[in-house]
C-alpha cells in the first residue's frame, strides 16, 4: 500500500433542484461573475435562463462557445474579460471542456507571464479565481479535481494544468441536466469514465480494497451507460453515471495503489491535439489496441481478473481469459455506437511519429504499468487504423 | 438515488513517515498548541517524543488521560486550558475518543453557554478552533468527519455533536502507529467499522454503486481484521483497515442511499452511557441480535444478499440465507475474540427501560430501515443477555 495525500475540498451539491442553492453559493464571492459555457445546449434545456434568473443581483459577463478540447485562444479571451471587468468568480456551466477552460482562466487571471507557459511549465500557481460549476455531462470528473487539459492548435500540443488552486469551490451535480446529452456524447463520456478507472486499475501495484472499489464503479458504468443511452431520462442511470464519473477521477478509489502513466489517456491526448476527435471516441479506439499490445504472460492474469469481474467472461486459462476481456472491452465500446477505427474518423498515419514522440516525452509512458517507447506507441496507433 | 451534499475538506496525509510533515502542517496556525492524548500508549511507541521533537518551535500545552467514551468533564478541562493559554490549534494524537474530545473542546472554546447544552442542543456552531489529528487506531473515522460523541456520566447520556466546523484540517494516518494496538482493540475497532458500513447498507433505499462500494470495504474488513490480529505489524492489513475505516465513516460510499437511523449505534450509545463498555464490543453483541429481531420476509432478501457477498454463505432460500448471514456475522465477531453476551461484560437488565427510552428518543430509531419502538429495543437487549 503506497503513501498518498488525499484532499478534495470541493463542496458537492448532488441531485434534483440543487440549482436553487446557486444564489447562496455565489454569495460567498464578489458581485462580478464570468459565466462560461459551450454551445447552445444550456439554452435549450432552460439552464441558461434559470441561471440568469437566479443571479439577477450579480453582474454577469459571458464567455460562450467553448469547444470540446478547449483552446488556448479561448482561455486568453476569458482572462481578458475577467481582467477588464474585475471578475470575482467564474461560474462554469457545462461539461469537462467548459470547466477545464474555466480553470485555466482562473489561474491565468493572476499569472503575469505567458498563459501557455503557465500551463506547459507545471509551475505551482500562487492563486486562482474561485470557480463554481454546474455540471451538464458525466465524463471528466473535472467538477471535483484540480486538473484541466488545454489544447494549443498552433503547436499541436495538448497539455494538462494541475494545481490545488483550481479545485472548484462548489459543484452542482443534477443528473436531470444530462437527460438531453445526445447518445454519442453519453457514450463518449461513459468511455472516458471507464478509461479513467482502467488507468488506475492497470498499475504497478494495487490493493485489495482499491481493486474492489474501482471494480464497483466499472461495473456501474457497464450497467448504466447502455440504459442511459436507451432511456435518456432515466434518473437512476444518469445519476449513477454522474456520481461514478466524479469518483472515478478524483483518486477516491485508487488511494494506496501505485499509480503510473495514464497510458491510453496520454496517447489519446496526442490524437486530439492533432485532430478534432472527441476524447472518449479516441479512448474507445485506442484502449483495446493498447490492451492487445501489452498482453503478455505477465499481464494476462490481471486482464483475466478484470474480464471476470467487470464483464463476466473467462476462458480456460489466463491468456484465453485476457483475450476474452479485451474482446469484451471492444464489444462494449462498439455497442455504445462509437467508431472503432481511425479510418472511420479520418485519422491517417501522417502524424504518428510526432504523436508517439510527444506521448513518450510528455505522457510519461516509459513509467507506465507496461512501459512504452515510441515504437510501441506507433505499433498501437497502427493497430487503430 | 437520493440528493446529497458531499464535502470532506480534511487534508489526509496517509502512509509511512507522514509525521515528518507535522511542522509544515502546524505552520498554518499560531504558536500555542493543545496536545490531546489518552493513556500512555503514544509514549510507549515513541510518538509522544517524536511530536515533542518536531514541535520545539511551538508552545505545547497538554491534556492527557482522555478516556474511551470521552467525558464531558475532560472536555471542560480542555476548554479551560485553551482559554487560559490562548491556544490557537488542537493537536489530537490518538484514536476516536481523543479526536472526539478534541472536537468538543474546539467547539466549546468559542461557545459562551453551557458545554453540555452546546452538544445536546445540536445548534449550529459559529466557529471552532482548528484541529489536526495523528491517528493511532482504525475505528471511528473521526479523523475525517464532522462528528464527536461525548458522554455525560451525571445524566447517563451519550450525545453526538455534528458540525462542519469541527472537521479536522489535516489528519496524519500512518498505519505503523497501529502496530501496537492490542488485539482486543483491533477487534473492537474493526467491528465498529463493519457496523458503520452495515448501518449505511441496511437502509430504506440503496443504489447499485453504493452497494458495491460498501461491500468492497466490508469485504476488506472481513479479510484484514483477522490478519491484523494475527500479525500486528502487517502493514498492508493495518493500512487497508485504516483507510477503510476512514471511508466507512465519511459518507463517501453511501452517497445516493436513503440513510436512516444508525440503529445498532444508537442502542450501543445507550449501553456505553450506562456501563464502561468498549463501543465495538457493545456493537458486536447488539448487531446480530438486532438482525435476528428485524428479520422478516421483507428484510430476508437483503440480509441474504449481504451474506452472499460479504461472507460467501447462502442457503436454499432467502430466509435460510439470511439466517446464515446472521450466524456468519456472529461467528465473525466471536472469532475476533470479543465477548458476545451482556452477561460476560457485567451488564444486567436494570437499565433496559431507560436505555430503550433514550435510544428511541435521541437515536431516531423510529425512522430506521426497520422502525423500532421501546419494546423492540428491550427485546433486542434481552437477546443480548
């Protein structure tokens, strides 16, 4: 059992109608709010109007149109609005991209140097604007963690900011706001959650309790993702996925495990730095190929155990069971209707070498459960075609 | 899935050698520390000397001799020391009793009225002194929750203070400090943890993920408690029990469940208000009798499922399986070497009526998974003789 530090200071208000507490929550901060959101979905579901109505006593400034894979440019735009209007607090209404973008703005507000340098250098932040979130998609866990991933299209880089200063102060998680998330995004979000769990499960050393806790949430995703896609307004399914996604990403489950590189995430970050690929879709394509590539006599027992617990498959020996587990993962992702090859999403071999180089350099792949070098990454990427 | 609020602001430093961070942790507060501890065990294991050595730059005042089931008198004594010496922060080095006592002192320091009234009235606290803990026994979860249980021998009452103001700021959890916990206390602590989990599991409504998460930690206790007793310095066993006990008590696992009265805890609190009984021992005696008493066609399937998952027992139908589950719980507690009857610990029928009355009145037993009235409680207590 490894040493760890555990602190999740975010106050989470979970469930129906929690939005009504927003005025009380915002009362802890000043009067100037930057409202950050993505496309028009929060308007379609009435959440935008609800927020406006609840916050008539505040000055609301807006940054809208935050993309999936939020871009540096948008972060800079947000920082400018905050500085110009002496913004006191950021209200992020949306999914992981909106929250990640808000975190980078919150940190950049006080950072005097170049914003990309701040993100890429991983230097500790002195402070950040307070952030409040209203979550509208279960996926990244950004609502209760200290991380943010930002893309720089100019340099084809996608980098993670990670600092306790950007933990949201309060996050409102109402599963009803995810009823209108389209099947494609429900699938992508659920895959992201399952991937987070797998990255914490396939590590150099695990614990008895950690295994059971992670398996608990993996089983929950496998059970409820198809239900949420078939019955978009199934509260139980949306709720379990939403709370599962929060737990999956904030280290609650894996404490005591010896963590390693998030190998599939690191490779996928390269993919979506070069192409406009939904993170969960990239993970769906890469994950089973990564499993295939790292399968060996040494890794087979762990894959076999995973397959037995999470997908109820097992064969005559560990190697056969492991192959069945890999197949089960592939079929589960496929059943959620996501494309399962690079060809389908228009990704060719043209950037494989650079992607592999970056993934090894910045993603720490050489320290993974199974260490990967550039050749390994290229082989995995080729399997994805 | 029920609405919930979730916020555990305590910063947890878990693992070997984390005590070295104590000066940095205490650096956030003023120079006057009240060091609270129990008997001599922290001296025997060298922890007392270690703390003194690390904190030579601070003024240390001491409150020692805190009993299991900490008493109001001791709390008042602590408040007096704090007021007299302008204490800035309380350092609780010990188990649940020491931490609970420290919480009541921290709250009482700022409370102008009567200390028992503060505890019994459940009125929201305005503020409390900051608390830092160094945990030396895995049991109550007090190191990362907002509760404290205090006994008032004069009135034979045992009451719980519960307020976010008393969350410890930082808790240091080093499993090595529990190596010298005697088997009897290791057993009692493990039983307390399992009981916390059962109280969150046998509730009016549960969730798929909640069940799996709670079962994960129940399985961990059942696996590692006997190992920790047989091999007191087994780090993995001590570590899993320690982190499991924290998770078991701070609502991480049960979020979304419809919680109810902690029935066995409420009855046991009455027991240890009248007699000098170790909390975990009282729970061991009461829990299987409570299960027997509430067993019915309605509750049998849940007990059966619990028995199958946690103790791997199952019979020909739910009723038989449920009885086997109750038997498994009894045998598990018995195997840990604790007394399993009131007779063995010198408890007679003399206070049953008063205990039942208090338990129903203050323990909310009428709102439990299976609601209990005074007659029910007396019947359960009689089964314990």
